[in-house]
C-alpha cells in the first residue's frame, strides 16, 4: 500500500467518534468552561479595556469587532488542542488507536474520526462562546446562527492541519513549535485583534491567505448581522486547506503506525 | 482454516539498509488448537502477528486469516478475531464495563447486545463485580484479564495473544492459562507468543520456535523435545575439588575434564554445567564422588530445546 493512496472510509468511523464523545461527556462541564473562560476573559478584557482607547473599528465598537475574531481563534484553538494533545495521547501514549485497529476498523477510519471529533468538539466550544457573545448582545441578528457551520468548518480545517503535527510528533514538547511558529503569529496576522488593513501591503497579501483569516472573514460579518463578502470563496478556501491537509496527515500517520 | 501463512517475508527499510525481520515463515493453524510461537526478543514473533492481522503489509508471501486474504480483507477478517496485545491498551477514561461496551462498538455490536454479556465476560476474566471499577485502580494482572475479556466481545473464532502473561504473578498466570484451556475446549483457536517455555508446554497443542525470522522447529511440545534433545539433564554447579588441590575450581573445570565421558552433550552457562544424556546413572554415580559439586537431575524440557536451538547469548 502506498502511504498516499486515497482514504478508504467506512461508517465504522462513527464508533470511534462516539468513543471520544463518550469520554468528553464525562467531563463536559469542565471542558466547556475551560474552552470558554480564556477567550471570554480576553474578549471582555481587551474589548472593554482597549475599547476605551479605540472608540470604533470598521464602524462598530471594538468589542463587537473583537467578538467575531475571538470566536474564530478560540474555535481554532479548541480543534488544535484536541488533535495535538488529546490525539497524540490516544495515538502514542494510551495506545487507544492500536487497540481499535485490532478490531475491524482501519487506521483511515480512526484518523477521519479524530478529524470529525475535533471539529465537533470545536463546534461545541465555539457554540458556547457564541452563546456568551449573544448574551452580551454582540450577536443580535439571526444571521449569527449561520456562524455555526463556519465554526464547524474552521474546526475541520485546523484539526486537519494539526493532525499533520500529531503524525510526526516525537513527544508533546514538539507541539510548542507549532504554537510559537504557526498558531500565535497567525492569530496576530489574521485580523482577530485589529483589521488586516493595518498590515503593510506585502504582509497583508500573505496574511489574507492564512486559514484563520478566512474564518475571521466569515465569522465577523455574520455576528454583525451582515452576509460576508466572498463567503463562498472563504468557505471554499477552508475546505481547500482541510482536504489536502487531512490526506497528508493520513499518509504520515500510515507511515508511522502501519510499518 | 483459522490462519494460513505461506512464505511470509517482512523487510523494514529499503535498499542496502533494509532489515529482513521475517524470512520465509510457513504456518498453518488447525481449528480448535492452541499454537504457540516461541522465540527470543527480535525473532519476528510480533511482526508475524502484525502481518497476520493485516496491520502491516508483508514484503512477500500470502496470508489467509479466518478464510479471508490479508491484508486485502483484513478488516472483515478481524471481525472474527480477538486480540490481546502485548502492551495494555485499555481505555483509561472508561470503567471496566464501558471498556467492553465501547470496544464492542468497534465491531458494530450495539450496546443492547453487549451490555447483558458484560457480567459474564468480566466473570470469565475473574473480575466479577468490577463493572464500575476504574482502569487506574486495577492491578497489572487485572488489566491483562480485562484485555482478555475485551478480546472476547465478538466471540472470536481465533484468539491472538502476544505474550499474555509477561509481567504477571503466578496466580494471574494460572488463571489466564485455565481460561485459555477453557476457550480451546469450547472450540476457539488460539495463537499465542511467549517467552515462557512452561507456558507453551502446558498450553500449546503445537508450537514453533522462531529465531532470526525463521522457524527452526515445529510440532507438539513432546515431539519437539523428543526430536531435538537428549531426554535427561543433569545440572552441575558448586565447587569442584579437582584431581588435585592445585586444579580446584568451579563446575566448568569439572566439565572440561569429565563431562564428555558421562554425557552426550554439555553446555556451560555462567556457573552451571548442563549435561544432556540418554542415561544419567553413570554420571550421577560419578558425581556422588565429587564433594563440593551439587547436582539437579531432571527430564529435558522445552527450555533446553529452545536454548540449544537459539543459543545462550543475550539478544538485546
């Protein structure tokens, strides 16, 4: 078998998804609170704090501007943490994947289940944040509900990219590089905290291609009650990153585990 | 046929750096038998199992698992196979019962079907009433037994165990042996790997000794012992007074001088001389006059065959 042969998926992957869901359900409340606390504190702190200095950004209050960015980047974080730390622990430390592969479930199904699960968990976390945002009155339009599929798609995208890291990680420490070299700079460049128009032209052109930029470009207008410009393009871009990233992650995982 | 392996070859790496770990193995399991794969570390036992389960692609040869070609239809084949892995891979986030129920889900067995069988499966593993126990609270032996119960959720035709009793105390080993005998009595075929010769001698109807990727011998434990080794062993150790006080030394010195006169074959390992013979009486009579030397006379066993065939030097 070529490591890059196309994914071969079966409905059995939902049994693996379900396993992760059942574990999550045991610790659902602390998990949601954990996913919620950090972004909400940042959003309120920066939004009201910096908001005093920055009266308006792109025609809305700073905290209303920040809400969409917060939603996108915390979704990214939820998916990323799930596939990196929890995924690595299931693959390498607990040998959960090895156990599952002794059943009539192939590695392809397991990796796909991890992808779907991380996106699901990111959706659960993102939706909770959406609820808080709505509670503070920054998601007044019913259009805000359309952000839920955006959250899921964002989760899929970062789960797929993160799975590449998981596939090649020798240990947990490795993930620090991913955060400091990729996730953190991307968060600063993707228009989460300030409009990308503030960036120098050369940087902006590259920054607009980053996956988080697409997520922010979709989430922010929806929370503000507007249909995003180029919505299809941004959605397609997220999908266009997800699919090859998943394929590469699968190939690297096959090479690691099926030798 | 539960498992047929023909001319299996497995190489790791490519080009001149390639390592051939399995070098042409043929194996044919009969329904309802317990078959043991013996071999030192690195002999290719686990790799052979992984190939048989379709978890890694063979470099050559053909495999048929419960009648299906592997790796092509490994997924379907594994639906009728149970596996107890070498390393515990129980789910630490679940209780004992949840481990069984969730694992059954990977076979497509719905909760309603497996939940009523959980008490029976736990009882089989000597874990009565442990439904709600957490995995962290189980001893090593209990974890291995739960792994055995987990491997039985799909009522497998073939049960594969990779070193099932390594690291267990004698009580746990005996319980596992008893359960495995019960399974073969009920018609389950068992394939196990082990380092423990007594385990193979007690459990296996047939066995194969593997070394450096090849099968050295195959047969029932008795056949293998009869065919490959003299029936009696006298282990000689302690201090030898020697022919004169000047030559006084250990058992090795005695062996160098006298072993050939009284035994067909003698091996030295550490401080002990192992003398293999068809008739131990003359040797024992001689040793009775050697003060300082101590002896242990016993029938030859599988371990003697194993050491004769694979050597006494360490493997890793």
